[in-house]
């Protein structure tokens, strides 16, 4: 399975302490989406999850998943810009 490396990491703040994590691949993004996401179920969350899965299955480019993940993180107010 493809790791789906991003050209540039997406920085997010997670958990109660706001720990900064640099998400560098679709696989890492899936872990965050599945286990550490504050606001599951929004349209942008679902789009990011589907985009990451498509990258991992080799049917979508990693940059598309990166943009979807960043948009979902922005919506969830965890994106570090």
C-alpha cells in the first residue's frame, strides 16, 4: 500500500494540551482522522477520510488528500497556520 507522502506536512494541534503534530502522509492523516479527530462526521472530515483512503489505494494523488485534510483541520480549528 502507498504511504501517500505529502510534499509539505500539515501542522495540527491535537489533544487537550494542543500538542503540535506535523502530518506528512495520507497514512498519518488517516490515523489522526480515525483516533484523534475532535469533530467527526462533517462533510470536510468525510471528504478528507475518503481522499486519504483513495491515496492509500493508489487511485488519487497525495496532494489532493493533503488539501482535503488541511481543509478539514481548518474547519475543526486544529490547523496550525
